[in-house]
């Protein structure tokens, strides 16, 4: 009798182990499918954002953002919600010869992605050509971009946009703050006229 019990217990354990293995395998497949869906959705959002930017379609860009978007870059500083959306509207509306390209999309984990993008345009105040190479860092939540940070050298940008004075003083925090204050002032003025 004890031998039969042993065989029965052994079979039950084996079956349970097989079920647990199958369950873990099922979870692993579902997890990978979910991650693939999330990554594909983020690719689509990033591509839609920069394709819309190339077309100067600020509405399309802003449709990729969550309602409470947080944005940061070296020129405008920290912008939240309508400030960030209005900034893109202002840049798209005022752009004359803007060319945008993006590449190198990477997903760092289940929330964060990065990509590289290049903006080529004429800076309206000086008429100088600017080629700004930027690294975008984005956090995603609920199928939208919730945080967006653009990183680039303000010194390099000011050298191109402002010429010799930008090259000479663009590294200086006081000069950089002056650029930031001017950009912020232009954004506030633009928002007041909406």
C-alpha cells in the first residue's frame, strides 16, 4: 500500500510541477507579448511626434502628450501642461524652413525611451543657420508621453544661432539665463495672444 501511495504522490508532484512549469511558460509568453505591444506603441508615438513636427503639425505632436505633460530643455527650461503644448505650437507656427529628422529609438525599460533628433532651421533673430543635434528622453504612462526632456549643448546652439557672441559667451550661465528668459518671455507673449 505504501508503494502505491508513493507512486501516486510522485505522479501528482510530477503533474503539479508540469502545470507550474506550463503556467510560468504561459506567463513568460504573455509578458513578452505585452512588452512587445508596449514597445511598438512607444515606437508609434515617437514616430508620430517627430513626423508631425516635420509637418509643423503641433496638434499631432500634442496628441502624443498626456494631459499633465512635463517638458524640459536648455532653452525653455521646465514647462508643464499647456506651457509645453503652446511651446510646440509657437515653434511650428513661427518656423519658416524647419527640417526635422529622428533616429536611434531605444527602449530603456517598460517606462523610458530615448531617441536622437536633429532640427535644421534659420534662427529668425539673426538669419543664421542652426543644426541642433538633440537627445530626447521620454517617460510613457497610459499610452502617452508623460515626461519629455531634450538634451543639447546650449553653448553649441548659441554659437550657431548668435554667431561670435554666442560662441564667446554661450558657455556663461548669465548669458544662458538671458537666452532662457528671452525664450520664456516669447512663450508667455505667444500664450497671451491665443
